[in-house]
C-alpha cells in the first residue's frame, strides 16, 4: 500500500451543515492505494453521507490508479458484453435511490 494522502475538512455539500455523525470508517480495500482510514459522516440535518475530512484534489492519483476501470475505458459500453454488464450493475445500484429522490 502507498502512503497517506492529504485531506481537508469539509461540510455537507447538500445543506451546508457542519454537523454529522459517523456512519462508517475504513480503508480503500479494492485498489489498496493507501492504508489511511477515511470516515463517512451522515449529515444530521439532511441525511446526506459524505467524507470528512475528504481527500484533496491532489489525492486523486493515489485513490484512483491508472487501472481504475472507470478511467481506463476497459469496460466501456461499446466493448461488448462486459461493458453492457457493467452498465446494468450500475443502473441497479442507482435505481434503489430513484424513488427516494422524488
């Protein structure tokens, strides 16, 4: 695993509140870019979940390596069945929240 990355304190980007409770903490177990623990907070005003502190823009290279599939183009829609499968999985994840947005 690589070293730590820079973070910055933030607030809820939905409502602007600076109050939240810890929802989860953990490391990047998929790409193992860092052993640094990140904490997700649930805003006490609007329930939005966000990282605080959050990684800075300069940390993107540590968190998302060149082989990160969303950036690599490896599984794009026009690359046969695997691309269509990836799109289907993503839509299944998103569809769970569509009703809550209405």
